[in-house]
C-alpha cells in the first residue's frame, strides 16, 4: 500500500534546513526540538507531488489543454481524453501514493510529539499546527481526486493498514476540517519561516475546503457534498483579507518570478529551490519541464526534457481565443509561436508560466537549473487573488453586485484590461480561467461550481478536432483507484464507477 512505501519527493523551502537523519531509527530519533524540526521538513518534502498532480489531473483534464495524442502512449493522454481505462495509469497512482507518504510522516510526528522532547509550548503548538495543516492538505488533494479514501490518522502496523477500508467523503472532510480548525488555533498569526503556514493561511485553506464541500454531488461520491458551507467560507475569506498580511501585486509576472517569491499575492506556495550544484537532490520542481515542448528545449535549454511530439501538451483553441488583446496574462503564461532547431517557426503554443522568460521570450540563464528536475520556481497553492475571487464566487450566487464587479475589475486592471459590469458566475469563471491558467485550478473550479459537465462537453464538441475524447460524465469527476491498491487486499476497496 502507499503508506508503506518508501518514496522521496521534491519541494521544500531552502530555509527549512534539511539535514540527514543518518542511520538513526524512529525509536531513538525524536529526542528534542531539532529532531522534530527535521521530521517536519520531511513532511513538507512530501508536498513535491502536488504541482505535478494538479497539472496532469486538473489542468490537463480541463478545457485549458488539448492533446490529440493520435500516436502516443503517454500517461496524460487518456487523462485528457476522459478514458475509462485509467486503473493502471501511473499519474493516478502517484496522486494516490504520494499524499499517503506525507500522511504517514505527519502521523509519525503527531504520535511522537510530546512535552518532554519539546518543552516549550509555543514551539510545540506550532509544530502540531503545521503538521495538522499538512495532513489536511494531503487529504484535501485525495478527496478531490478520488472521493472517499482510507482514513488513517495515527500510526498503525502494516497488517492493520491492510484492513483499513475507504472512508466516506464526509468522514474525510471531518478530519480535514478538524485538522485545519486545530491548526488555526495552534499556529502563529504570521509564518515562523517563509513558506510555512500561519493561522491565516489555515483559514484560507479551510475556506476553500468549505467552498468545495458546498459544491453539487452530481450523484457520485465525489468532492461536493451539496451542503451550504458558503457563509462559513465567506467569514474565513474576509478574515484573510482583513488580516492585512496580503495584498495586490501590481505586476502579474512578479507573482511568479523566482526573484520575488513569497510576495504579497502568495498566501501559500510549494517552496522549490534551484539546485545549482547539480544532481537531483529533490529540492526543485519538474513542473516547467512538463509544460514546455521538447523541440523548443533543444534550442533554448542546456538539458533534455519537455512535452514530447507524440503527446504534445498545448493550450486549447478555446483558451487561446479567450484572451483579449493586450492581456498581459496571455503573454506571460503562453508562448504562441517559436523557432525550432530547423529554423522553422512552430505555432504549437505552450505553457511557459514558470519559465521566467525574459522580454525576448528567452530563458534567463542565471536562474536555469542544472537539470530538468530542479527548477527553483515556487508553485502557488492559494493566492490572495484566489481568495478575493472565491469571495466573489460566493457573493455572485445572489446575483451581480458592485462588490463582485470591483473584485473582478481589480484583477482585470492588473492584466491591462478595461472594466466590465454585471459580472455573473460564467463571467467570473472566464476571468478565473485566464488569471489562474497553468495553476491547476480549472477543473476544480468547474466541478465546484456545477459547470463541469456543460462546459466540458460544449468545449469537446468544438475543440476535439481529432475526435479522440469521450464525453464528460459525472463519474469522470473523480479518478479510479489504481489496480495495485485493489490487489493488495482484494475486495477491501470498491472501484469508483465509470472505469474498467
């Protein structure tokens, strides 16, 4: 099972001071506060899967990306084509396995944390709060992608793990909410270290959790419970806004540049470090490599990798047409044409949001990693702009209002666009699609707002020129349980409907 695996994933903050545990065992490791700091770094390290899973299972799954995939066998092709045969797909396996590595590490920290090892209560509270925040984070990813999953909130033996059934979606949310409420009470109001959560960050995540719970059920055991938790979400979003810890960033590119990390728009981001010494130490991210095209890399980068020609990942025509003239988010997020290694111009557009290209559209050599696995750009999980627009999402359910218009127009002004009025939910989603393009939010947005079936199928009817996609159906909102999990203890898990 995933929680028994020994896996290492990228994605930690340079200031979190990684140090080897050497050959010390868990039994004699947790002796003092320094030991626990290192153990918690291990929990953060497990966040490295998140950007890849959000890209492949939300961004690529949505109308943001189109992949004809007529000749390729790449694992993301059946994801985007809404295939029923995903039970052996490596990407869905990773999206299940990796969070459980983090959950196992978090449970170990919480089980071992005690007053003797960490006598200072403020420090101990912060450690518990961070760890519970992260455990909630892992389970939130799992419930959005798979619905109900095995619920493990303490240390158990391998034989006990083999008997843990899938919990209901409600039960998973109960743990997520309890962990985040605890984190809000335990964490300091400002981060102890850049990139770590505070009580305000925990409020932002809990608000998103409540908003997701409030989504429709689609008559499946998915992330939406069909309960109205929007007033609770709105209260939390207002508290994040009123905290004064975050604010507008005038330049869109500044939000993502490696030279301006943890800026005022970043509520929480996965911290990644450019390993300038060479070698894959697991402190950077592979995300940009998943997006740029292999043929472009051969001209512009000193290392291999990229989206291959037999499964090339390109922005959909619908997205390309959605950007208005002079929208700076278009120029920063998407490269529409480029020169390949034969000197010919390619019009295969690609996502370049995390490449830090210069004004000429070329990579900045001083920030290039030494290999394709360790880009130093952080991955935004929750932005202040996201909090504002989720607030607008709640308000717009009562109809257009000046407050909703003001939020949307503030975002549009930064993008270099003029104001609009009488913003409704469809208009708000259209603005979110452009603002958060490449950030892995689109599919979740469509599911949460009840729009996923209509929007996806209308898009497929127009954009699927190769006729390779199935129609979107409710069962495809969540993914199947991987075959390797089903075979661990046959009959323990029921497969999610719609897959074979």
